[in-house]
């Protein structure tokens, strides 16, 4: 299932509980595949995922459990953008 959030879409694996985990998201017009879920947890009113995307950067994805809308935050720069 795809959900749009702040001009971004999040594609999720939809299992028996609905959207269970993110598979990809769009940022700045580019589709970013989730290559690894580093951690997942539940907070009051939101489900949270720390993931690594196919650009090598880590992101936090939050889904509000009331509105089902997503927020996406980049935690660090992709490896090629980091200073040596």
C-alpha cells in the first residue's frame, strides 16, 4: 500500500495487520528502496522504523497510527556525500 506524506509516498508490505513495514519511499522525487530495517518500535500513536536505504544513508520513518500519515527524516548523509 502507498501512503503519501508531505509530498512523499511510502510503499509498505501490507500483511494481515495492514501496513506492517516500509519497503520504499520517495524523497525529492527519487524512489528510495529500504535495504534493511535496522530497528522498529512502537511509541504512543506512532510506529517507528530506523532503516537503511539504497543510497546508503539511514532514515527514520514514523507512521502516525491515528492518521496513518508518514514522516521521513534522514539521519546521515549517503556514504559518497560524507567527508573522508
